[in-house]
């Protein structure tokens, strides 16, 4: 069981490092989804910042890693 938790921790830490570095390199990349119509009403274009999204995913993996470490030390 301990080896399984170590493997999960290794994967989560690799995800954190990978997503954070990719987010820093793509911080200026913005994707714009073209406007489309819903029932004949045109919507505003949606823009997504790729770097910020990757950094957010990396912070979520760091939070999961911290919760796994906390759960491991208490049990």
C-alpha cells in the first residue's frame, strides 16, 4: 500500500512540475472561440488563457499532493 501511495505522489509531483513549466511558457497564449449563435442570438467571443489554465491545473495537482501527504502521515 505504501508503494502505491509513493507512486501516486510521484505522479502528482511530476504533473505539478510539468503543468507549471508549460503554463509559464504559454502564459501569453490566448485562444479565442469564435462567436456562435444560440436560438438566433449572437454570443460574445470566449477567450481562454492557456498559460493560466495550465498553472491552475498544476495548483490543483499540488493541492491533491498535499492532501495525499497529509492523509499518509495521519494514518
